[in-house]
C-alpha cells in the first residue's frame, strides 16, 4: 500500500482528523493530483486553524491549475495566519511570492 493509499484509508476511518487531512493534501500535491490537493486542503482549513504552511501548498496547487486569483487569495490568507502566529519570515516569503505573481 502506498503512502497515499494509507492516508486515504486513515481519512476514511476518521474524516474529522485534521492532521491526516493535511498530510493527505500534501501527498496529493506531491503526486501531482492538484484538484484533490485543493479539495483536501480547503477541507483541512475548515477543520483547523493553520499557522500558514497549508496556504502555501494550497496556493501552489492553485497556480499549477492556473487559478491565479485564488492562489493570490490563499497567499494573502497565509500572510494573515503567519503574522497572527508569529511567523514573520513566512509572511514575507508569501508577500514576495505575491509580487512575483503580478
């Protein structure tokens, strides 16, 4: 069983487990399954208060899908989360990436 399959099984057993959902979203991204990544990461963000990292993965998947306006929104939300949780370097990274998306 692959890591992706194992995470899918774990998620089926407990769809409210935000950590499993986060890992599943990242695994979808690594597998190039960007639509699945977006869906899983958006669901994760409804379950957990992320400190910023999830927004990067979500934005990167959206860029791969050429959904640039949504990617920008994700980076902006990531900046807010990073600032809220005291991650200024992450916030600056996202701000730089936003400038590159213009």
